């Protein structure tokens, strides 16, 4: 297995606010476009099988690859919550990206 995609509702039990995630496990598989292809197909699938108007993605400011991936798929930066993520003895920002159905399905 190369990796996985995920989706979870931020607002259970309403299930109207969906965030997605992705992980590519092995570093030798990074920088090959696998993550971009998988995330694009996953967002396509989610918009096709839900009636949700928005799909989001949350990461942290030190995750440069995820930020680059979100921006390469033209997700919009919607929020940045400063210094709330703590990793390796340092605070980082939480960064939220999202896309509307009307923007994605053109």
C-alpha cells in the first residue's frame, strides 16, 4: 500500500462540514504526483457522492508539501490560526484550505 485518503466530518452528527486528508507512507513515493492525483480523485468522488457545497483540508504551516498540494489543486486558503499546533518544541499555525462545489466542478 502506497498511502491512503480520508474524510471526516467536523460537525458530527450534522455531517455537513467535511474535511479530507491524505498520506503517502514512503518517502521514495513522494514528489511523483501520486498525492495530487489521489486527492483530486478523492475530491471528485466526494462531490459526486454527496450534496455538500464545500470540502476542506486542514494542515499546519510546517507541512510545506501539503500546502503546495492544496494550492496546486486550487483550493483556497480560508483561515490561518496562529501558533496553535505544537511539534518538535515549536508552535506552528493551523492552516485551512477549501473548495466550493461550484469552483471544483467546472
